[in-house]
C-alpha cells in the first residue's frame, strides 16, 4: 500500500503561537489520514523507511487575527509536487479548533480517498508486468477504474484479479472488500435478475465482506461492502447500521459517504440520504456521474422534475442500462416524451430482458414498495411494457 510521510509543518514566523498551530495542524492531519485504511501514514522518527513514496509538507504564517496554511504532497523519488493547496483561517480561540479540524479533514479527503491525489499518482505508475508484491494493490486500482463507469465488459477481469489477490494475500482486507463489491455488481447489473444464479453470488459477497471486516473492523471499504451486500440481501436495517458505523469511523471518505447516502435514500429516507449524495458529489475528485444519477433520482422523488431532468442529462453513464431506466422514468414524468422514447428504444434494443423484469429490479432496489410503484408508473408513461 502507499506509504505517506507527514513532515512536521514549518513555522514561518518563529513565534510560539505559530509553532503551536503548525504542530497542531500536523497532528490533526495525521489523525484524519490514519482513518483511511488503504494507505500507511508515517511520521519522521529518525531514519525514514525506504517504502515511503509520498511526502506531505506545509507551512504556517500567522497575523493577529488570521493564519494561512500552505500544504503540498510530493513524490519522494524526485521531489515533484503532485498536489498543493492553501487554507486561510481565523485565530480566534473559539473557532481555532474547528478550523484546524475542517482543514485537516479537507486535506485528508483530497489526498487519501478513492480518486484522490494518491490514487491518481499511483494509477499513473501502473505498468504491465509489475512486481508480484504490488499485484494486489494494482487490483484495487483496476477496481476503481472499472467503477468509474461500471463497465460490464471490464468486470470479469477485475473479478479474476481480485480473487487471485485475495488468495495470494488472504490478510488484505481491501481486496476482500472490493471482491465483495464485484460480486454484488454481478447481481445488480445482470439482466434479467436470476434468483438461482444471484443467491450464491450474494452469499459470496456477504462472506467476502465479513472476512474483510473481520480482518480490519475499521476499514471503511470493508464496511461499504458489508452494507451493500446486506442491502441487496434484503437486510436493510442491518445495512443501515453498518453504514452508520462507517460514517462514524471516517466521514471524510466520499465514496462511502455517497454509497451510504444513496442506500439511505433508496430505503425511503430521502431527506436524510440525498444531502449526503450531494455532498459526496461536491467533494469527490473522481468520476461523479454515479452521484449525478443519484441526485436525479432524489429530485424525482422530491417532486422537482425540472432538476431531475438537469441531473440525468448531466450524468455520463450511458453504457449502464439502469441509467436508461432512470432516464426513461424521469423524462416521461417530466413531459419530455421524445427523450423518453429514445430511452425506451435503447432499452428494447439492448436490454429487453431488463424491461420484462423491471418490476423485480425496482423492488430489489427500493426499500419501500410505494416508491417502487411510483417509479414503475413513470416507466409505463414512457411506454415500457412489463408484467405485473
């Protein structure tokens, strides 16, 4: 896994107050980064280990009522700056601790989350024939590349890679977690839904997620896998309890934030879940189309069809069949008949089995039957013909 050295931040003024603030920011950022279990956080304690690939450095300037914090992440091998940002804050005592915490959370999120600066830097270093001792980590990169668009053609190779990684490195919790998520994707993106074929996959997903959580109870990706596996197994309350625990452990992981918010919303808690999906979209530097589709569904169920149309047009996941189902419902309900017909035609050409079985697909995803029926009513307006 990537090793990240956090150096003590520099005091540019030479005052006791600035030195204390610099040390406080260092410790706060170390604490926030340590919540991400896909990286190893290191502080300078004599000789730095050779595995360290990235370094976080920074400096603090202070005036009477404000301070400026400059922070950057560098490639340790050549000193190149991979990410940099400046933050301004107040030195008023009642606000100072919160400002430090907010800055640290933003730095940690920007660097360590999926699609953050570390992921981007490591992804560029992936080469064919990589050494075996990094193979497992490369599998996690391949998973996130697949997840960017949920490309069904990429799924088998990613699954195979993760299965081999879990076999070779049975103590690697993240590999088990991502393998669980892949198994679930095979269930939710296979049309028509096949109970006989899906049940063993859900069982495998639950088992892989349980293994990941057993290995690392605070690994948020493991909790994400367990939450989604439980959800698709119909154990919605249990899934939400796992999600709540993950949010307590690391609220800065925007991938988890978005998934938890989406599950909350689809379970019927729209007012609680949809703001989390919106926050995930704002804070995630990676592909945001998944969240935009989620926000389209949120707007649809809030009755804001104009905004639902805006979000669904913005989302760029046109290779995913469920996107076309959602778009058909939103366009039909919003009075965009021509657009709804385009979506209906796409589904009938490429995924007719999904249309035939769309009632079961809706009931699989919506926690409340009334939400599923409302959505199915919009699909009928789009001209989709499916059995009751």
